[in-house]
C-alpha cells in the first residue's frame, strides 16, 4: 500500500472547503475535524459520541488507481468519504432520520448504490453526498428526494445543467457510460440528453 501524501492532502483540503461552503450558506456552525486513521476497516466513520470528528482511512478509499467518479452515485474517493461522514454528522445534529422515515413511507427509498441498502442511515448519507457534490444528478434521478434535502439544506454546488456538465467532464469514460446506462443521462455537444428516466 503506497499512497501519495499530496493526493490525500489535496482531497482532504477540497472536502474541508466544500464543508465550509456548506456551513456558510446554511449558517450551520459546527466545528469539524478530519482525522486520518489507518486502523479502521472501513473507508471512514463517524461516532455520535465524537460529534465533531470525521474519520477517514485513505488506504480504503479509491483514488489514484481508480476512476474519477466524484459527484457520481458511487464514489469511494477520500472527498466522498469525508462528505459521507459529514452527512452522518448532519443527520445526528438535525435528526434527519426521523423526517426521512416519514418521507419514505410516502415516497419510497432512493437506492442510488448498493451501500444505500445497508440501512436508512447510509441511504441518507449517500444521498446527501450526491446532494452536496452533484445535486443536478440527484434531481434527475428523483426530484422528490432532491426536494426533501433541498428543504433541509442548500447545496454548495449549483443544481444547474452547466455545473453537471462541468463535473461530468472530470469523470472517466467508464463512469460517463455507467451514468448513461444506469440513469439515462448523457451529454452530447454540451447538451444533456435524458435517454431513459429511472424511478428513484
Ligand atoms: Zn456511513
């Protein structure tokens, strides 16, 4: 396991910046500390008993060797992991689970990846990651779920097609193809094409 320190540093810095932007526009003032822990078996974790700490284990995150997929529905990058743990913090602080339980009774779940199937906590966290990193994609996948999070928080990322196209440009071809096959969203000549809209 050989990891490049500057890459870890860069992604941690980007994630902290994104969290700061989130906190600024939502006027949430939670002190957070990102801590690196190489001993955890998971990519990251959050303990309710340590409400200000977000833990990440870079050796279990995908970066460098894997596809660029930040802002896609499946991403295990350091940035996505830290935002995921931050989402648990938001859930804990603002009791989202309770509201989401009521919401899903009426509108159902939005399983954007396998990890969402673990439990409702993880589904909320994964949806918040997408809402924060690429809200337009969540909007296209399920407007209802997008609106659920929108009435709770503002996303630091613009929910416009232009921003989506910009994010998508950074993805590897594999991810672009998967996004097209799975969610029916493609881009041709800087124009979004919705091929087949899947239910959220
Ligand atoms: Zn989690």
